[in-house]
C-alpha cells in the first residue's frame, strides 16, 4: 500500500536533507522549515505537490515534493522524492561560488618557521650592542 502523506520530519530524513530524524525534527521545531509558505510543525503532513522551504546550514532550499517514502533509502532513490526549484538551484550555486572566492582570497602563511628562521627572528629582536663587545 503506497503512502500518500508523511510527517514532515520523517520526509526530510527520508529525502536525505538531514542525517538523523532528530536533526530534521530540531530544524522543524526551530522554524527552519516552511510548507506552503507557513512555518511547519513536526507533525505536519506533506503530500505530493507541496512546496517545502528549508534551511540546512547556510543554504536555503525550496523544493517541490514529488514522492513520499516511509523508509529512508539510498541517495539515488531520495532525489526522486523532490524537485528543487530553478531559483533555489541558482541561489545555491551563487552561494557556493561566493564561498569558493572567499576561500581563495584567504592568505595563508608558509607554516611554522624553521629553527633557523626562529633564530634569525630572535636575533633581529635583540638590541644591538654599540660598544663593540
């Protein structure tokens, strides 16, 4: 017997947006999940065709429910449970590009100084004697 509706926290877990069902329930309780534009409660049932907006980390996604699965399956089956809107995909790709640019702009040192480098730095810090001794 195919399932026609499922609790939002179970669906989010089955669609692999969250690693555990408790993380999905926490996101719903924290107001990070909206169904049909309204804040969802964990017991809210989702059906095929519902629009779900969720925030996972820094990423905001908007998806359309395309299927309901009572059990969590492999990722190849999980992607069949939803369809991400084009606007959501574009926003996610823009955020990823900005993150890549920010990571590239970080200036990194050459690591820990060698023993020789440390001795030179210490020598440069020491005051020089002018009396020749």
